[in-house]
C-alpha cells in the first residue's frame, strides 16, 4: 500500500503515453465505419434512383 501511495504521489500511475494515439485510432475506426455505412446506403437502388432524379430535375430546371 505504501508503494502505491508513493507511486501516486510521484505521478507514475498517471502517465498517458500513447493515449492520444489510441484516441486517434478509435476516431479513425469510427470514421471508417461511418464511411462504410454511407457506401452501403448510396449503393442501394432506391437511393441511387432518388439521386439520379434529383440531378435530372436540377439539370432540367437550369436549362
């Protein structure tokens, strides 16, 4: 117990070396998952049809 208190006092248990790297890794994995979800949604025929119709209307309206 004395050793633990001494280590806490010295700050040895509060080192956060590598914490930023782990946070970046988690954020990167979340971004990859979100991108995968978007790709899956945009590949569906229903969404593709809606986007095609939207572009067609925009081009027809413009000229």
